């Protein structure tokens, strides 16, 4: 998938028809047969200039420093929100099948999580590396294809599927912020969506494949919920408290050593907490579309937890509140 809107030079490019179908320079016959580099002449000895080189497409820019995404994507609260977005993604049968058949989420869940988190951080805080990360992801997904559970062929870079992966971030951030931070104002909501479109361009998604305004987004979103999403095998596995998950192999060495012998006892409670937060921080309409159970008592427990998070996280020092790549980018921006 190519990048988003491309910047082109003004005027008529040398290899395309001009306005209203009038041939451009490369289409016009040269009576003297002398079109070519500067210095050759046309009829009557008039010099013929060389065609101007086509401008290279501009690299898509990440969201601006100091914008809403800079406050959201690197905050530790994003760690609680991202599993909900992932689960909404794999609830699409094509995406679920691709993850089921090609991902290492079963054999290397901690490494996959670490790599995914770093990738998300690069989209926002990576500067010149953001577009390179988008290209890397597209190359990584180029050969991912197969057949979903309904016997339909899929390819990971099909625009409808790749765009849904990107689209899930906006409603999850919006819902998660309302619980764990505070509800967005209308102006903040529009800025958040505009910056999320910039992230889509980083990922190489065309503007024509993304709703361009908040007003366009919600009908698209509701259509996907109604017509596409279901409790796929991967959704059920991610939310299963008995699914086998190896002991953590990332993080401080002493913590890993301490957790290893205790993991058989800790694994199931960890899985239950993860499932609770994943379903709870998913927008209610998405939760209902997938068919995930959520009780009033669970909602009360989530809101009690959210009150604690809202009180504690804002008073944390920056080194504890922001993930490492985000923290370094914010410090560099201040300098």
C-alpha cells in the first residue's frame, strides 16, 4: 500500500496529458525530430528545454510534537488500551485468520508484544524513522495471505483489511481516555482523529481508504461492526484464561527470574485480569458486535479501577508515566 496524499509539482508533468486532454510535452510530436536534452532545437531553431524531473513523493509526516497523540500513545495508560484494539482487529475474519496462521503470538507472545509496542511508538514519536517503520510493516505483511474460516481468500494488504487494523485505534483511544483520563471535548476529538489519519498515512494507507472526517468515520465503523466482526478463534483464544502462555522473557532479569517458578500459579489470574481489561476497555458497541459478555458488576469494578488510575498516573514522574521511546522524544522536543 502506498503512502497517503502525495505532493506533486505544479504544471503538467512531462509524461502525462495536459489539462482537458491536451497533450503534454512528451506527447507532442517534434517536427524536427530533435526532442531531447537541453541544447537541441525544434523547428525554426528554437531551443527545446529538457523536461523537468518529476518530484519524488513527499514522506508522510508523523503527528506533530506536542499534539494529542504525543500525550496519548506513550502514556502508560495506552498499555491498558492496546489489547482492546488488537482484539477488535482479529475479530475481523480475514485479520483473525492471518494472525492465526502467520503470527508468533502463541510461541513468542512477550516478544511479539514488545515489537508491536515499539512499532506503535515509532508511528508517533519516530520522526524521520516513522515512515521507514511504515514501509517495514508493509514489507512484513506482503506475503501474508490465505483462506479465512469462511473459505474466503484474504491478503493482509487488502485495503479494507489493512485500514481496519488502523481504524480500531481511534475508537479505543477515545473510549479509554474517557475512562482513564477524561472525556474529549469536540475539538480534542477532531484533533485526535486528524492526527490518527496522519498515522494511517505513515502506515501507507491511501486517503481514499480512510474516512476523512469524524462524521465519515462513524457510519463506516458501524457498518464493519454490523457486517464483519465476530468472535473468531483468535478472539476466543486471547480471552481464554486457560490458554497456555509462557512465563515472561522480557523485562528486568531479576523480575523474570522471580516470576519463572511462580508462573504456574500466576498465569491464570494474569489471563483473567488481561481479559477483563481487554473487554472492559473495548467500546461497548464493538463488544456487543463481537458477542462478548459484560455484566453491570464488571462495569462497576472497571470504573473503580479507572478512578484509581486517573488519580495515580498524572502525579507520576515522567520516567514512570511515559514509555521509553516516548519519553526520549518528549525530552528531545523540549531541548
